[in-house]
């Protein structure tokens, strides 16, 4: 019985890994891939998975926190740990737009940031670098406050 459950789980895991680490160089296909990676990164907040959060961050990453630059993976982990300590996620985000360079090695992901109550409170811009194994790691991240357009007010 256990082996009947493990085989489908193993197949799903390998399919997920291959989607996130393809060998494609087509910018449209890579845009879809990076959007999925960004959304998996965001899911770590909802799942309260701090270790998973860290797995998406490059060692040489730079996260902007206001005017302050958090340089390096450990600095980001130290600063972001507090967001994962409560039972409920304090905010969430999702990819809305992705652009990939023709070379297929860098991508820009942009999207909204939401408060726990669902209100949009900001926007993010993340730069992802494709690794030698085909996976993606975040190398730059910058969030900003949400400025609604005059038509939305």
C-alpha cells in the first residue's frame, strides 16, 4: 500500500522539479517558468516555510529594505525570519508580470504585495538568475508602497 502512494508522489516531485529547472532558452517559456518559481517562493510565506524561503535566495543576493540594502543570503534570512515566526502570514505576494532576457539567464518578476486582510499594500520587483543546473535564484529584490492610480481612488 505504501509503495502505491510513494510512486505517484515521486513522479509529482520530479515533474515539479523539471518545470522549475528546464533547459529551455525560449523567453516565453522561461517567463512562465519564472512566474511559477516566483509563486512557489511566495507560497513559502503562506506555508510558513522559512527553510523553503531560503532555498530560493542566491548567496550574493541584495534585498532592498527601504533605503537599506541587505547584502548576502544570511543578512536577508536574519531580517526576514521575523515574518515567518507568527502563525499567520503578515503579507503575501504573487507574480503578475515576468520578462526574461533573450540569453535566458536573467528575469524580472513584478507583482502586487497584499496585507493579511487582502488589501494591496505594495509592489515588488525581483531579479532572478538562472543557475547552471537550470534552477532560478533571486539575486535582487525591491519592494515599494502601493500608489493607487487616480482612476482607482
